[in-house]
C-alpha cells in the first residue's frame, strides 16, 4: 500500500470516528453530571457554555469539553446525549495528599515545600505531572547553583485511596565540584593574579571552607566578568572586551575549569566633556560641578557612572524622579581619545500622591511618618526621601528600611512612596563589666525600652547594685513632645558611691535628684537643649586621719564647723547645650560628625555654686567600603563662683572603656600620695580628680576578616589619650596618658557584646591599669 493510500484510509477512519460521536442538535431538558468525587457540581455548571433550555450543538459540545479541561480538575471529559438530556461524564485528577523529601541536607524540607507552593504543587492541590517534572528540574538547578553537579533528584507519585497521591522526592546531593583553575587568556598589561584577585570565584584555598568561594556559580561568574570589565575600563581601556568564556568540568564532576579570553585594547584619554539636552531645570553650573571626569583625564567608566548618578540625584531633588542622564561617547580610534556628551533628560516633574507603610507590627504609623521629610501631595525630592530613610534607621527601631517609588498607574506626574520596614527588638537588658586584678568584676544593670508600646518614647531604668556604685534611676524621653519635634524628658535618680572600696579616697556620697530637659531642633542636623535638675547630695564617712584634707575642709566650709566628717548640699543646676549630629547611623556610623557644646551652672543662693563647660567633636569618614576612621576629642572645664569652694565630688575623672581604655575607671588624674600634706594617711594613695579634662581617641573600624558582607560584627584598632588636671594645675600635654589596643563588637541575637584589649604605654607608678574590658547585653 502506497503512502497516499495509507493517508486516505486514515482520513476516512477519522471522519467516521467524528461522525460516530457527532451530536445532533437538541434542546436541553436536563443536565446530569457523573464521576464527581471532590469537585462541587456548581463548579462545572459555572464553566459550561450552555444551560437547560438552550439548543445543544456539536460546536457547543466541543466548547464545553475545552472549558472543563481548562479548569485543570479533570483528566478525562465526555459529553453525550440521552433523550434530550445532556450527560457529562468526568474523571477527576487526583489530589496531592502528602509531599515528602529524603536525602536533602543543603535545603530544609519546609523551605522546599514553600517553594513548591509557588508552582502549584502543594498538599490539597490537584496533581499535575508536568508541575512535578518542573519541580524536579528546579531542585536540580538549586543544587547546580551550589556547585553540586553530581546531585540527582528522582520523583514518584504513589496512588492512595479516594483518588489521592503521595509525592516523594528522593535526593542524592553528591559532592561539591571545586574550581580547580581560572585562566585569563589575552592579558598582557596585568598579571593573572591581579585580575583574578578581584573575583568572587576563586580556586580552592585554605579559607574556601568558610567563604565557599571555590564553588562554581553562573551568577557569580557573570558578576566576576563585569568586575573584570570594570577593572580595565576604570583604567582607561575603553575597547576592552571579553571574547569568550568556557566552563568545563571533569568526567567525574569533581573539578571545574574556567577560561576567559579577553582583548585589552589601547588606553584612551578624554578629549572633551560637554553637557547637552534640557539644561533649564537645574543650573548648568551645578550639573557641571557634578562631573567627576575632566578633559585630558584617563578614561574611567566608574567616574562617568558616578557623574550620571549624581546628576540624576540632583534632578531628583527638584521633583524629577524619572530623570535620565546618559554619557554619549565619540571615539577617535586613531588618536585613542574619546569625548563625552552628558545628555540630560529631566523628564516630567512629579509629586508624591501617597505614602504607604508596610511591616510595622509594633510601631505606630505616626511614629514612622513623623521622621519623614518628604510629605504627601508635595513635589518629589530625592534628598528628602534619602534623609527620611536615614532618620528612620537612626531611630534604631528597624533592622532594615526600604523605600520604593512606583509610578501611579495611568498618571504621568505622580508617584507613591512604599516604605517597607523590618522591626528589630527595641527592649534591652544591658550588663556592663570591667575586669581587673585589684577589684575583680564590677557590673551594672540597665533595662531600656526605646520604643515603648510602639509610641517611639524611650523608657529606661538603671539599677547598679555594685559594692562601689549603687544607682537607681528612671528616665522617660518623648522625642516628639510637640509636632515640631521638641523633645521632653524626665529623670529621677538616686546614686550612692563608696570610694573606699576603690582606694580612690575615703568618703561616701548619696545623691537624690529630679530633672526635666528639652531639646529643640534648629534645623535637620542642629539642635539646642536645656534643662533643670534639683539635687541633694550628702557626703559621709570622711575619716580625719585618712581622708584628703581638702575634702574635710570643703565639708567644714559648708557646715561652718571644723574637721567635719560629712555634709549635705542642695543645688539647682541649669544646663544648655548645642549639638550638630550628621552621622548616617547611630550604631555603626560610616560618615558624618557629632559636635556638642554643653554648659551647666548652679543657681545662686544654694549650697553649691559652680559652672561647667564641656566640648566634644567626633568625626567619621569612610576610607573605603569596609574601613571607617573615627577621630574624637573632648575637653572640659569646671569651677566655682561667688566665693564658694568647688565640691570635690563634682571633679572630672578619666579612665575606663568610655574614655581612655587600658586604665581603670576614673583612675587617671591628680593623686594624693600617702604621707603627703594633702592626706593624713600614711598607707594609701588617693585619686582626687580635677576641674580640667582632655580626652582624644583615634579608631579604625573594619569588618571581621573571615566574614564577608556582615553588618553584625566589627573590629577596631584604637589609640586613646587623656588626663585630668587639678585646680592648681594647668593643662600639660606632656603628662597625657596613652593606650592602644583592639576592640570587637558583635550585635548578637542576645544583644551587643563588646570586647576591648588595651595596653597603656606611658603609665606612671601611681596609675591603676586593666587591660581587658567588656560590655554585654541581652535583647528581648
């Protein structure tokens, strides 16, 4: 039989088959459905293109079958007629009763099940073999991304009663294929080590067990190729190209070899830089100042990219949220030069229609909105949006803040701001401790809720139950007491100090006080503060034959007696301060400054009449992406007025983890030596403190070498200096105490842990040192 005869016979049989199942038109008197087990009959009626009373035709029968198949509920559908009754017979697809995984270690079963839901493969869903096959391939891809080329995934669907199936994934993860060699072919200007050191992917080395950088990943290779391109183009090689990339794996799938073929090309210089386009919206001089590459410079793609980014940001500050600045090159291959024209297209000016907030479970919306500098129904301003993000992060209420600006559908001059926040624990129980051979461990205990009941108010209670310092205090701060941002705070405290345990001197003080304070913002980064504190301090336990004579003389002047062993004083202290704070973060700042000037004076007419002035300047600068330098300086001066004596317990003291590390807390300064006229004691040296202080710190912050892209760990190297000078002394920098050391900070799930090891290197015989200090906390 010829091919033509076979084809004619097939067509004839097909025609007869269609005719056999053809439906003669009839008026539907009833519709019956057979074969349903789980599906509601109403679902079928919703999808049927006909109902009782309609005329049923062959076309409508075909359409009904297609509609029911499209639901995905059925694997077989038949449409028949019986005495004007439409009979629909279906066979349902089985449902998924259970999904199990075996052999998986790299991925948790719960996470895999979550991924299966995204493709419609979940318990209770209709079983679809094609989706199961797709899931199998997706799991294989995940293992390939981890460099496990020998991984296998086998699936099975076992039938169960009531038309259900149990799905099982049997996984053999295999071993990780390691990068054996990375070859760059065509490089003449730079050696291979200089090039490949920039890559994320590396050949197996002694740190690969931690970094996993010898595991091949297509995504990482793509990023490395872009890094390679930037390496050359940032050095002037405008025509640099990657000609080909080959990735091969050994037959046993243990080793991966990567070969990259490149063409370096000649080095280019910039012959000219121009601006073009719409230059009416922003002064041309401002845009010109943002261009980081100049005529006769070596071509640098990074500088061009930064220039376009800065110009877009500047246009964004004036409402042009979708501006587009492109650097268009004109290349002269003969002279190896290129001129660049920055074409400016501001686009349409837009304003913000609505600000939406997501992710805040505890923090109230108004607490977030009050930090925003961009307002609804106002022109969009990129700098205000950026500043709003910084302010939200500085509250320390959120571990992550993300702001998106989607366009409003159908409207060309409006955008919405979508703020997505991830809240962090804002309550803490903090412990502070110092360790020394003389004193052992001295600790403190603090309970703080920085976001009380989601209001943004800060409530802090401190209890220090040490044998030397006993403190009980309660502090409440309302950062937005008024809508304008005026802050209000209350403080109540009791402080008891027993200096004899420190061998600093021989006296006890007990202070009770209440205070109120305000902070008024002058601008975005400037503020003034002022407050009043009413205090009663009682000095006791002065010993005539041991305490410094100036301490006894002071209490004698207060009580109008001779050789007083105690005294009680009342004071009302007024304070005023000015601060500039432009730090980009509170916990881990990378740039900005903190400048404070504070003045305190006690009011006349009470027992204490003193004044105190302190100045602080702290400066942060990001040297690189990972390195930040901090410089800090503090100076203070205090004295009495009106013929009153200066109270010795108001003296400055320096030393400890917050000033000059490596020295015991408050141990730097003037000393009353045993046997000197200043003391009747012949056995004990006493630290007196002073009315002048100076402190300087330099610190370099860096990430932990073995941890990449981690914002919970930080190391530092520091140098500290400082001293305190008495009333009869002038500041003498040659007597400054110095120390140097290393610090580590870990923001753990249980709270911050800070370790400091410092070594003093010009301490005197009377100084008290401690090399190891730490702070730890627990968050809840």
